[in-house]
C-alpha cells in the first residue's frame, strides 16, 4: 500500500511540476528580418510585432537589414529568424539560379515557404532636379546607384536595367550605396541616377529637408517606350501619388512595382508549428487593426492566398489555418450583406414603378 501511495505522489508531483513549468514558461522569442531603418518593410515588421505576435503568444523582434537578398540568407541560416519580408523578383531570382544548377541558391531558397503576399513596392528612379533625363528609358549608360549588395533594391535595379536594355549595367557605372547615401551622391553629382525601391509613403522622402527635396525629382515610365514593354515582363505599372509626398511632388508619377511577400521556413518542430499556426489565426483576427492602425500600405494588402507561380509554395500549416479563417470571414461578410439586402428590400405595398426598376423593393 505504501509503495502505491509513493508512486501516486511521485506522479502527482511530476504533473504539478510540468503544469507549473507551462504556466511560468517564458514566451518564445522570434525575429523578423525586414529592411532599412527608414523603409516600409521595417514598419510592416513593427506592425506585426505590435498587433499580431502578442496575440500569437510570442515576442517578435524586428530586425533591420539591407533588404530582400540578405533576408533570404538570414531566414535560412540565422538562429531565431522565423519570418522575413522578401521582394518577388528576388525570390524568383533565387529560384531561377537554383534551377540553373547553383547549389547554394537551391539550399537557400528551396526550404523557404510563403505565408502571404503583402503589397506592391514602387520603383523610384531619382535624378537631380536639373537633370536632362525624363523617363526610365533615358538611364542607359548613366552612372547609377542600385542599392546595397544584398538588398532587394539592387536586385530590382539590375533586373530592370537588363530587361529594358538587353544588357547588364556596365560595371564602371554601378555604385552600391544605401538610399540615403545615394541621394547625397546624386546631389553632389557623383552619380546620375539613384534607384530606390520602397513602398509609398516612404519616411526616406517625407523626412527629407524641403530644400533637399527641391534638388531631386522622379523619372516617369513612358508607357509607349519599347523599354517599358520589356520591363513589364517582370514588373507592373503603378503610380507614385503626389498625395504620398505633398511637400515634394506636384503631380502623380507613373512608375513600375514589385510585390512584397511575408516568408517563413518549412518548419516541422511541434512548438514552432504551433506558434506559427497561432500567428496565422492572430493575423486573420487582427487584420482590420493592421489596416486601420498600421502603415498606410496595409490598406493595399488583401487577406487572400492567390495561386502561385511554378516553384513557389505556401507554408502548409499556416495556409490551412488562413484558408479556414478566410472562409469564416467570407461567410460572415456574406451573411452581413444578405441581411442588409433583406432589410433594404423589405416588401412594401406602396412601391413605385421606379423603385421596382431599381430593385429598391419587392
């Protein structure tokens, strides 16, 4: 009898210890790699850290970076990095290089998975205010800052140039500068063009001194130019709105865009899968808060999972949770719409013929 009591006490003590450990366990600490300090990516990371991660039960540290290419490497190899923001052309460039036989590219990109598409980032082609250049097609053979090595801007700038002109930027014409340094080099005439890929409105431009703003301007995309037709194989038409930079732009500027994606790894560990599942639920639940309180670009994000191009894959556990949540949201929206329609179309005996024609009553 005494032996049985001892066994039961030991079992109870073990259960109590496990329960206490679970109650007092520290939340997981994850990282998200984003972009430069004054870019849009880092603000999206901060929004996810504020509005989504706490509801998912973990801390999310927002890490600055050079941009998308660096983020792919850190997502793959840096401890604690569970999420990253990556441009679509950078993601595709890794896949293309992997498919062409580059083993390092394959090792880096093939285990990565998409959570969802986010928003379009505008390609800003900046020149001095007194520059004779007018459109994207005029930058051929000019000295160009394409962004830091490892940044998404550098990938976009070099891809854009190659598409437009059928050749890479001549090596002697390339400078790899940060966005801030590129603007400074532009003004002192060390480069002719600075290409900056960032979502509008960007702090980089809005925080700029008004005197400095007056020394630079944006080139436009010419929709009729053959260079534009070639660029649109990868990039899409868009507009940089004057309202995004009211102290700088006097009119809207036509440009091109690249898509940003939220990316993770093909995790299989139970705790990580569980945390990311809760992240998916929290993302869906708090999506309205992100759109209302987050960076203005959240208003352009659609909570949807479109069909992916070949070689791209969603992260299955999160995809399953998001699709379930989307179905619930859509069903709720449909119910609200139906109820509103029924209320608006309540049968009335005094309907006019015009009201009937406009389906205002039955």
